[in-house]
C-alpha cells in the first residue's frame, strides 16, 4: 500500500500539495485525477523520495522510499519517459538498470516482450524513438524489477488510441495480478475507463477518494431526455410523481428522478406516445468540472470560480 498522511509540499509561496492523506491499495487501478497544476507530479515525486515533504509522511509498504532495501524491485515508476540517454539502445538502458539493481538479466527480454518492443527495435538508439516507443520503454523499465507497486505519471499523454488502449489493458492486468497500480491523469474520460478507484485533487487538496462508480453516481446529475407529441400532458403526469421536468435546449423534456423505464411505463398507462427516451449519464469529466466549480478549486483563466463569483 501507498499511504500518505498530512502530506504537504511548499515551494516558496506555492503550496503544491496541501495536507493530503490517502491510501492506495493493491488489486485495483487507482487513478490520481486533477487538472494541470493540481499537485499530482509533486505527490508522486514525494512518494518516490525525489523530493522531501515540507511536513507529513508518505510510505510504500510501511516504509519511506529511501528506506527500501531494493527500491526497483519494490516500486516501479515512470515519471518522465524522456529521461533516457538518447545515445543508448533500449536494451542497453534496461541491461544497465538490471545490473545496478541486481535484477536477473533475463528480465530485460521479458519486459521488452511484455511492452511490445521487438528485439531489432530494442537495439536501436533511443534518440530515434517515437513518443509511443519511448513510453513503452519507460514502462518496461518500471516493470523490470517485477515490483508489487507501480506509479505512473500521465502514462497516456501524447499516445495514439492504440497506445492508450494498450496501457489501459496492461494496467488492468497488473492490478488483477494483485499489484498496486497508481496512475495520474488530467484526462477524465481516460480515467473513467481505466481506474477502479479515484483519488481526486484540486490545488493540492483532496476532493474525493472513492470508487469511480460511486464518484460518478454520487455527483452526476443523471437525467432522461424525453420527446412526446403531447408534452404538457406528460409533464403533468411526471410532476405528480415528484419528477423534475425542464425544457431541454432541443425542445424535449429533461427529466430528473424516475428512470427511462418508469417514464415509458407511465406514458403507456396513460396512452401517450413517446418519440424519444434517452438516459443521459454524466461523464467523469462533467462530474469533475461540476465538483471543482462547487468547491472553488477549479481554475478558470488563473482565477478560481469563487474569485470569479466575488
Ligand atoms: N520544483 C518546483 N518548484 C516550484 N514550484 C513547483 C515545482 N514543482 C511543482 N511546482 C508547482 O506546484 C504546483 C503543482 O505542480 P505539479 O505537481 O506539477 O501538478 P500536476 O502534476 O498536477 O500538473 C504547480 O503550481 C507548480 O507550478
Ligand atoms: Mg504533472
């Protein structure tokens, strides 16, 4: 488990991480979600001992990263895929890492295969790699020590659809193996598909720590779009049941409360025709935006929503 307690990091006047407490558990993909500048990368650097907290603690498996006896075999990480010497080959890079961390050399070929870098490509200079290949190499390095814990900062940034899907499936299978998988993103649509659990931050502070499903269900304003040739009759019937009925921008009714089946049954009981009945669920993106605005953590053009209101 990764455990943060009251974790705070200040850079001068900027509080990048503000009293964050959370636990990342094994066996599931935990998404670390927040807009750019929210403090995700800083938190990950603190976990990995690349920066020291101003106050608070963060541990992996009960120990600070720097106290781990064999860090690469306990925690695999990818913070910046460009942090590889361009003149070396992928194979040389991984072989060097393996040798200096007493990891068996056969792991090099194993991880190259796992991330889909063919042997010929692995012998070429990394400097000529595409973004996608560099990202695969970074993940190969993270997996080299067969670690129980994986920490990846924005792993899908700049990848094409196929690369994104590949990372998503890999993260899920690593979590299914019982590993702890912690990955950050500012892309909510991606997190919605990948993460089982979400830790959401805004301006360094914790906004939510919950399952992805609960996060959406609790925060979403789900509704049903309804079109009916006798709209006023239907509205009357729905309002009696306690539903909220509003005019939709396209001229139908936007109904909150009863689900689509209930609305359809009610119309049928009263002999009303229905021309459209569409359940609409908020995406994680909608939910995040609404929540961040509510809590004043959402920056618009450098100001918070609260400041804008004032
Ligand atoms: N080394 C640093 N020195 C000064 N400020 C920093 C440093 N690293 C991050 N910050 C600031 O901390 C805040 C959080 O940044 P970061 O952790 O990179 O956010 P995210 O990864 O969520 O986009 C930002 O305001 C950023 O400018
Ligand atoms: Mg970042």
